[in-house]
C-alpha cells in the first residue's frame, strides 16, 4: 500500500480553477465513495477549503487514476489540472500533510483554521467508511505533530488569519470603521473570526446573513447585530459599507443587479466587498461597477505577506518538528513490516516448546528422574531453536556473506569480544590449582 497526497492550492492554481475543483460539503460523502471505486483507492479522504483541494489516499494503483477521476468528476480540463496539480508519495505525502495541518503551507503562514478543517475532513471520511488503518495512522501522527507545532513554536502568535487580513484590507479602504456597517454573509468559523476582528476595531453595526436564521441569530447576538436570511440580502444591502462573504454555496449569492440597486439607494456611496468563498459568492461582474471595491481571497496576499515576517523564524522550528514527526512515522511503518515475521517466529518457537514439554511430561509420568527430564528439556529446546539459524550462519560465512553475520550479531545481541573474554576467564579458572592441591 502507498500513501499519497494529491491536489492543488493557492500557490499552484488560480481561484477560477480552485472553485471548479471545490467539493460541496453536502456531496462529500458521495464523492469519497466514488473516488474509492473509480480511482481504485483502498482508503481516501478529501480536504476542500478556499485555498486548496487535496486528496489523501492509500492505494496500490497509479496516482494518475486519481487525476483521471478528478477530471471526470469535476469536468475540469485535463491539461489545466496537470499543470496545477502536485502529488506526494510515501513519507513525502505525510510530510506535506504535516505542513498543511501545521499551517506552514497556508496562504497565511501559521493560520489556525486549517487544522480544524483537516480534522473535519478526517471525521467525514471516517463516517463514510473510507478510512482504514494506514490513513488512520497517518492522520493521528499528523495531528500530533501539528499540535506540537502550535504549542512549541510561536507560529500561531499574533493574528495573521484570512479573517484578520480581510479586516486589515477593509481598514485600507475605510480608515475608521467605527461609523460603518458590515454585512457578513455566512455564519461559519471564518465569518465568526471576521466579526470578532471587526468588533475589536470598534465597528458597532453588523448584519449577519445565513441560509438558516437560527445560526445567524446566534452569531449576531454575540456582537449585538441583526440576523437575516440570505433571501433578505437585497433589502439590507444598501445599508452595508462593508460586505464580507464566506459560504459553502455552489452558486453566487450576490449578483451585479442587486449591487447596482443598492448603490442607487446609497447615492453611490462606496462599498467594500470581500469574497473569501470558493466557489465565489459574489459575481465577478460586480467589480465592473463604479464605487465598488471588490476583492477575492487571492487579493489578500499583499496584506498577509507583510504579516508573515514575524512567523518566519517560528516556521524553521516547525520544520524541524515536522522532520522528527516524519522520521517517527517511517519508523512506525518499518516496525509494522516486521510484525508478520515476529508473529511467525513466535508461533514456531511455541510449537517447539509445546512438543518438548509434551515429551518431558510423558517422561515424568513414567518415573524418570525430574532433574534429568529438565536437563533434557532445556538441551532439546536450545538445540532446536538454534538449529536453523546456526545452519544458515555457517552457510553464509562459507559464502563470504559477512553482512549476514553482522546482522545476526545485532539481532541476537551477541558481542564476540565479550564471549572471548568470558572464555579466557573460564580457561584461567579451570587451570587454577585447587585449595586442596
């Protein structure tokens, strides 16, 4: 079985391609089942965020089958995918997963949300029945190392999340946010972080729009805002100076016509719009309107790059922790390779033991001296246990295969020097005159 990690991210693919390869949460279980069947995968998990889509799998099949399945499943052009796709295999795959979970491969270096998103991808795949022993072991090691990265380095210090960058970008448009109104579309973790950062900057008026009113109300209540349904956005849009959207919708929520109508009601007072959803929530044509400053998640690079500097030193520490984690993972895999051999050897030894014990018990039943029986048991068991290794070692030595001899010495914890010294001591003691002499 081979572990592989295959996908695209913000460094390799533009937003237009990333949104076409995004997996809707409600369709993820079905996609996992299809991937396992049609791509010949034994185990599979899918991570789909605004910045990346990655498939983690355990398979005997060629990774090209995974790419072929992605092309068929998403109808993306094979050439576009091939030029943007990366694939890691074996220990490189687990290293990549650790870097992703630790925030080292994120648009925002060290951002904390990705670990939760990765845990969610694992949980969904586990519930779907597409997680087996290999992926389970890999994910547990990944989560353990990501936790160490968070606790043992400063990579998570200072707010440098997509949400923080979003609010920073808004401040570049509106120097003072205290008098502005923000419309937040969605009620997930990213929007919650956006609301928190906006509140810290002193914004007083927030409107939270969501597909379900209950969830919008919970978030709005925390920040003394209003809660509305997505369908109500056109009625409230003209009140918003700032619009930040992050939903899992597969279709745009805001179109050019709705924004145009809102601008008329605002008498063309400028609006800042940031769409951090993949696929996009706001139609690209909205950017054609005057008095609208529309940005996407890819426009956050400049803000984020400035804030990365404080985390670069911590990233070097994190890389060392990840190296240790990969080494530990590889050792665990190698140890598993020996399990079948150890089991077979133990079984063989137990069979020899039982056979000799049965003989000894029969001798005791016939009245043979117990001391003689025990000596015979020990001698027979020793001879049978060392017979095969002794024969093979002699043959290896005769053929000049000294590496086999060295491995045997290590395997059986044998020191030739110690044995030679013991033989000398034995010879010396045997040649000493007795007290009675």
